């Protein structure tokens, strides 16, 4: 006979067999304490331009409203970690680890549906359930922390006893089954603040969380505008997302490798992107075809091109001022020529302005003279005013 406890244990065992590293059972009761913390974060303006995060915090912290037929949530985590190889020579940008393979939304939802099929075999009947991960109005971090998947670190990522670090996706299978909820896990960062100290843009505030206005992940993915001037150099070579706060976290000394081949860099965009190949994509259709079934579709072509221009500028600055250059002078000049060509056919002012900025980072007399000529004949007044500043400061 299947008891509630044996059913719960069987569900966790089935999840482990599928590759989920940790599974807990969560209540669907409203998260009142979590809602208050979330609303305080919103009141600080730290959601930046992510309007969807600002809508109806009550709904976001009330799991029952998401799926009224549900009675419990099976909350799981799975690693996406893969080793980062040395960077290739030339103009390449870095991709955050979570995005190097196939789109995790589709992959995890499929695995959760498979988990539910196994649960139905265990229960001996049809079980209604809905699979979610990171794309619905649910405060997943709060739900995960409330029921023992882990605790929220100062970088706001979930850290738990069996997660072996933070390189993990969190997802939920909300089910009609009545299951006893697990208790919170008592963990702490202690006095450690390496994530905040290591953040290139100082986006992490001690005891507060992440200010998305400064976060590289926000700036390169969700942000619909240009990269703020004061933060472009801090992007370094990050063209999509950022892993710095995780790379420096002491809990990430022995991370679990991703258990599924779908998260392998061989299946998706990989750890590095050829930056000029992005600028050469002329249509949204070509962009969608290039990055089909990967997370890199999120910022769309204009967003990824914007990021590429900022990173190209950083590489030009680094290489033209370094005594240990890894890119030849000839290749640097070719890169500048490609940027001038891009300016002549740039589809919009924002991208053109970023290209001017990138060129101004190149400490080369011939490039500065040519840049001066381009600025003098620029007809877009908004762009020319900024470009004039770049020329004067270069």
C-alpha cells in the first residue's frame, strides 16, 4: 500500500533517477514574508526595466493562484555547470554558463512531464500537474528557500546542502497530489561578501540583493535600451549574461556537472561567441535561425548586436594599450574597418552610437582621424553629439 510518506520518497527517487540533483515538496500557501521582502526590493527600483516583475506581487507570491487545481509543488534543481575552456584568440565574447546549451525552459519542462508520467505509474492513476521554470509569475527563489531546496545567498542565488554550488536551475511541478511540505534549510553566507566584492559593476548590495540597473546579466539580456556609458567598460568580455558572482562564491568549489547532454556547449551556442559574426546577421530571421532553441534569442538581434559592439570596444581598448597583445595590429585595424562599415549600414541610432563608442576605445591615430571624419558628416544629431564626445575623449 502506498502511504503519503512512501509516495513522497518515491517521487524524490524518481526525480533523482531523471537527473534532478535535489527535490523538495513545497506548500502552495501564500508567501507573506517573502512578498514583503520582494516589495521592499521593488520599492528600491531594483527591478530596473523589467516591468513584468513589478506587476501584482501578491499573485507572484501566491503559488495556488498560478494553478488552482494544485495542492503541492515538487520543487527541483538541476546543474547546468560545464568547464569553461580558454578563450579563443580574436574578437570573442563570453556567454554565461546557463546559456551555453539548449534552451533550459523546453528541456526542463520536458523532464518534468516525464517525472509526472513516472509519478502516475507510482500512484497508479492519472495525476494532473503543470510544469514551470522561470517563465511564469512565481517567486521561485522564495518558494525554494521556504521549503529547503536551499537558502538565498547574498547574490540571491539558491545555495543548498546537495546543490554543490549555485550553478543550478530551479523548476516546479505543481501537482494535484496532497504531499507534506518540507521544512526550510538553515544555511548562511556568514560574513562572506565575495560576490559583491567581485561584481564588476557593484550590483550586489550587502543585505539587500541585486540592483538589476547595474547587473551585467540584466544589461545584456533583459535591458531594451543602450548599455549605460558608465558601465560599458565593466562588461569586459561578457556578451550574454555574467557568472562572476558565482565564480567567486566559496560554495562553488566542487560544482556538479550538468547531467543532461542538452546543456552541453556542443548542443548550443557554446561558451564564446564570434562578435563580428553577430554584427553580420542582417535580419531577425537569420538571428533566430542562428540561435534557434537556445537562450540567446532573448535579447533579440538588436540586443545581442549592442552587446557585441560594447565588448568589441573593450577588446580594442585592452589590446591597443597592452604590452602583451594577443591580437595583431593588422587584425585590430581590420576590426576597426568592420566597425566603420557597420556604422554606414547600422539599422538604428542606438547601435550606431555603440559602434562609435567602440571605435573611440581604439588607441590608433589613423582610426581617430577617420572617426573624426565620420562624426563630422554624421546626420543623426543624437548620435553625432555623443560621438563628438567620444572623439574628444579618445
